[in-house]
C-alpha cells in the first residue's frame, strides 16, 4: 500500500513543481467567464421571447429575433470555451498520471531485467545468453555480436 501512496505523493509533488494550480486558476477564470456568458445568453433569450409576446409590429419582432440569435451565439460560444477549459484541466492531470504510471511500469521492467543483464564498466554485457565478452552494446544500448572484422563464422561468403 505504501507503493501506491508514494506514487500519489510523487504525482502531487510534481504537479506542485509544474505549477499546475496556477494554470488551474487561469482556467478557473475562463470557466467562470464562460459560465456567466452562458447564463447571460439564456436570460437574454428568455427576455427577448417575453418581449416578443406583447409586440405586434414586425420590425420590433425582427429586432428581437436578431437579439435572440445573438444570445444563442453567446450561449454556444460560452459552452465551447467552458468545454475547452474543462477538458484541458482534465487532460493535464490525466497526462501527468499516465507519465507516472509509465515510469512505474518502466521501473518494474528494469527491476525485473536487472539480474539477467549485468553490464561491466566498459558497457560490455557479461555472461548473458551464455556469451562471454564478445557481445558489446551499440549506441542504442543493444547487444551486438562481435562479427570478427565484418564476417560471421557461419557466413559462407568469401574470406580475404
């Protein structure tokens, strides 16, 4: 159980180091502004509808229709901004959690493979796969066989 708690503590420490809370306050401001925009738009639509019920002049009704369309646009824009910042906050923490889970899996894999792959100080793999010191690591860290000047012992090609 302490392994899970240490990962959570590491996640919280890294979130604090990355200053995720400050980014969240900026997101909170945008979330609040978008919620207010949606509310104002809905109230404006309702007021325009109520005003149009008592009006018989087509010019007044058309101007109220234009006002209602503007308010619908305000509601849609507010909803889009709200959705954007809500998803950004969620995905920020999700990505951070994924990174730490991936690191934990990588640590487990390294711990599981550590006894079978013993490296010397020269970067040479020792007694792995029954081989001696002929298996060296290339630049990517993979074991490469010593081919004896470019030719394998089983290579039927011409020899110089």
